[in-house]
């Protein structure tokens, strides 16, 4: 039988490692309702680090005392992951970032204006002025001893090559060792974003890290991130549950699921793991009051649940019939729920499990009483149905 792969199996054909950059604590926190205290950020950072991610973005140190403190605390707490900060192309931002996050284990990101639209309507400055401020900030960061400086290009997906190429090449020459292109408005199709990433890779060569930062405005953040990886990007920025500005960012759990199950096809692998991922999500939910949704991949309430009888008939024989992503790989459990779409097969299955004598009349009576007439969408769990069956025929139930 051709069963799906489990996480982190053979990497025989996986030629390239993809770095995972988590921005839950920065871009994720920027969304309304997602504010976190420094101590909460530290707790989440350590939980995220336990997944084996490569980089954890702590915040925007110059924006508030809270982000400055969180950066300092996280920098002192992490032991395997590196940290990152986001900063404007302003010397004081750079100074504060170095003070908070240190020089060695710190990816100091300089935010650059990446489109003519932003130059005209947001900044009101020329291309030359925008490039000059970025080069000055990178040079200043290097003069302070910063080991890793990233050129983070905001709205790069709407920028022309005539704007981006000189900016990128001058930044690399000034000392940037990573370039991250943001599809800030989530406006590109995967083939468009992949083509842009491919062009940038050709400009900077193989010695510079190329990162992608994608947004979900058109529901394409993961698809765009993967298109970027195919085109030569070697780092993906993501957030737990996809939290972030507006519709959010590339969801970390979806990214890890794809790299886990489809990494060989993509020709890449990650050393980050899915183990413990759901516990990190639960911690995030408690921290920011995030309500679970039904139909979200990996983390959705119904991601590993079924109530349709035609599916359950197969699932009861072998879960592989309808379960490509395995719940145990993500700390989840399979859930077979009984509702009006379930039919009689699941009842018979439970009766067999309980070693109860059954006939067609009893199965039909139970189905009509407890399942068929449910019109409000409510379902009964297998455990609840076991209790009901036991109450109907208590002397027959074998413990």
C-alpha cells in the first residue's frame, strides 16, 4: 500500500535546507488584538524555539519599551535559535536594536522602501534618498559590530526591477548578508512572486541568504512562499496560525506540513519539527485570546474530524482512506463524530466495540432516535454515543 510519508524521513533527494524564520512575536503581534507583554513573548519564544526553528523575530525595539525589553529578554533566554529585530533605516533604531539584541546571534533587519507606490504615497522621498538611508543604516550597523544584517524590503512585490536591483546590490556591497522580499499586500500570484525571487537570486548569487515574507490577502501566502522556495529562496518567514497584519501571514504549521510531506518533491528539507506544534498554538491562543476555527488546515477544530458516513466507512477500516496528513504528527487526535450524515455504519462499529448484541431493528431505532433527526448541525462524539448505548442496553455492555 502506498502510504504517505511521516515527518523527517528520507532526505535522499532533498538537496537544499530551508531556514524557518518565525515572526509571530513581531508581525503576528501587530494585528489588532494580538498584543503581548514581554514575559508572554519570552514564554512563546521558548516554545517556538523548541520546534527547532532557525530564527525568532522578537519585535521592533525602537517602537516601544515593551518591544525593547522583550528583545533583550528573549536574546538572553534562547539557546538554539537566533533572534531578529525589525528596524527603520534610522541610526537610532539600529543602535537600540544592537543594545537590546546584541551583535552575534542577532539578525538585524533594516526595513527598506521597495516600491514606487510607497516612495510616492507613504514616504514622499526619491529613490536615491531611500537607497541612501538604507546604505547608511547598514553601514552603521556593521560599524557597531552587528554580525548579521538583513535588507528587509517592504512592498517589494510591487517594486520595479529598476528600483530593487540597485538597492539590493548596493546593500549587499555595504554588508547585508540576507535579503528578504515582502509581498506586503499579498498581491502576487505564485508564478509572479517566484519569477521575482528568481531574478533577485540571479542578482545576488548563492552566497547571500534570500528570504520570503508573504501575506494572505488573496489567500496565496503559502503558495507564494513555496513558489519563492522553488525559485531559490532559502528562508521563509511565517507565523503560528498565520496571525499577522490584515488577513495574516504564511502559517507556520502549514509551511511545516508541506515541507514535511512534500519536501522531497520540492527538493528541500527543514530541521524544524511538527512535534509540539499544537501545544505552541494552544499557548498562543491563551496568550492573545485567539478563537479556534473549524476549517483551518492542521489547527482547525475539524482538521482531523469526520462525520460523513461515506468517509467514516473507509476511516473505520483504515484511516489512510481519507487522512493524508497524520494527526499524531502534529499532536492532534483523530475524531470520528456522529451526526445526521454519519449513517448506520458507525453505530454498528460502536456496537461491535462494546460487544453488544445487535439486530437491524435496534440499529435502526438508535439511528432514528439519536442521529437522523439532528437538523442543527450538532454531532455526538464516539465517547458520548458509547454512554448512550450503554444506557440503552446496560446489561450487555462488556467493559
